[in-house]
C-alpha cells in the first residue's frame, strides 16, 4: 500500500491531525504549567523552589531513557497503540499529580507524566511519517512544532488565571486532564487501526540501531538536534534577563515570553511551504544560523522593545529550524522512522540537560552574565547548522535524483 492510500483508507482522516497536534500540545503543557506555578507547587508541598524545579530535570532524564527504549519497543507494537498508551500514562500522571499529598507522590506521578510525554513525542512524528505523504510531511511537522509553541502561549496565562481563582491543582483537573481524555478518544477513533504491524524479530532490533548509529548522516542530524536544542533552553532564562536588565515586572516578562512564542508559532506554520520550496537541509542550515545570530543579538540591544523583537525573530527561526531538521531526521532511515525519532528524542533531551547545565554554570560563575550565556547558546545553534551542512544528506533528494537518473 502506498503512502497516499495509507492516509485515505479506512479511517476519518479529519481526526488524525488533531490527535497528533493535541498530543504534542499536551506533552509540553505540563512543563509550562509547573514552571508557571513553581512557587505555588513548592509552597504546597513545603519544599524549596530549587527542589520543586527538579521536576523538569526528571522529565528530561526520563525522556532520555525512553528515547533509547522506544527504539526497540516501536518495532514490536503498533504505533497507534503506543501513542494511546502514552496519552493514557500522561493522563494517569496528571490525575495523580492532582491528588498528591506529598512531594514523594508527585515524583512518582511525574514518572508517569514523563513516560507518557516521551512516548507521545516519539509516536507523533512516527505517525506523521507513517500516515502522511512525503509532500505534506513538512507542513504537518511545522504544525506540530507550532503546537509546542502554542502550549507556551495558552497554558501559561490560563494556568495563572485558574490558579488565581481555584488553586494550582484545578489547572490539572479542569484543563490538562480533560484534554488528555479528549486526545485519547480522538486518537482512538482518528488514527487507523489497520497499520502494518512492526516486525518483532529480535534481529530487527539490532538491524534498526545498526542502520541508524552507523549512518553518518543520521548521526550528524541527531548531534545537530542536541546542539540546537540548547537554543530551546533560552525561554528558561530570557524573562530573568529582561527582569534584571530592564527592571520589568514578572507580568511584563510573561508578555514578552508570549510574544516570542507567537514568533515560534509563525515559524512553525510557515515552515511547511518553506521546506517544500527550499529543501530540508538548506532550510535547516540557513534558519539555524539566523536563529543563532538573533539569539546572541537580543541581549546586546539596549532598546527593550527592539530586543524583544529580536527574541521573537530568534524564536521564529528556531521553529523553522526544528521543523526542517526533524523532517530531515524523519527521512534518514525510512525503514525505521520510529526508532530514528526515538534516538532523536534521546539526543534532544541530552541537549536540554546540556543547556541547563551550561546555564547554571555561566550564571553562577560569571554573576548573571546573560550576554555570555546567549552567545554560547547562539553559537551552539549555528554550529548545529554547520554540522548538518557538512555531514548530513537529504535522503529524499538523493532518492529523487537516483529515480530521475534511472529514467
């Protein structure tokens, strides 16, 4: 069965894309929720803010481990089943977070949330590769990246509003948990059941990892993911930069963050057409360099509004880079798309951990030197583009060229 018929046959196509986008939105919503209400959560469980902030680190570590495990698991089970399992795990973790009476219990249910979010992230891209034709994948990946940015725009202010009225727990019960159940239902009815089952032979596991880990182009892409993900850590520190450099209030800092997130959404929405017009690899290279330069410049600009504009530009190009890069990653080893995205998620979480470590070291050792920090992040992002330029191949372009040569 060819790719187009796989999309058009046997299910309500209209529900497939909402299931993927809503799942991606949810996978990132919990991080936005905890960062927005970190002070309230820490106060409820009588722990320090620093201790409560480790929930994000736990999620990154779980994502790193799950990325390795899912490379094998995705070969044995249907991608739809795994996606639904991820949503169910996320929902259980969310409900457990809501009822938790001590921080130890929160850590337990954060494990369920982290596992669910990791599975959702991997399977969303695997389903895109399985069920959408090649010419539409860039567009869908771009929308998926926009769903990530939308979580920052929607979840942060909504969490603050609901928490102000009914407390932080009600954000989980009235918003995040119901959306999890809705996504479970949409995914169940909207994702086709009659997929070809991944093979379960043990030899296939080693074959998948062999094809990926020994593929210079594939490894260049995932190393690029690690380095560029450091730019994704910028929102953790950017509001603090504006509060210190321009003495803005937390509320104004939140507005600046939303402006940058809107830039990210714009980048994700437009990236599909850009991918088809420019190509995955050239767009990855150009956008990563542009994002890296903009990420450095916004801390050196003395005018606050122009600085925010450059942060938004950096976020726009960052989303374009992620959409193009992940589209490139998805096609590196066509026979093992889910395994490829699993390894990519592992390297992505390694990038998050690297970025957080760099951030802590630079700000502690050099007295809140945000300019140095953003220079490092921007340079790493641009380096990712250089690695892709020199070592990665666009397998789709190669296949098209070989096909034309045969003709």
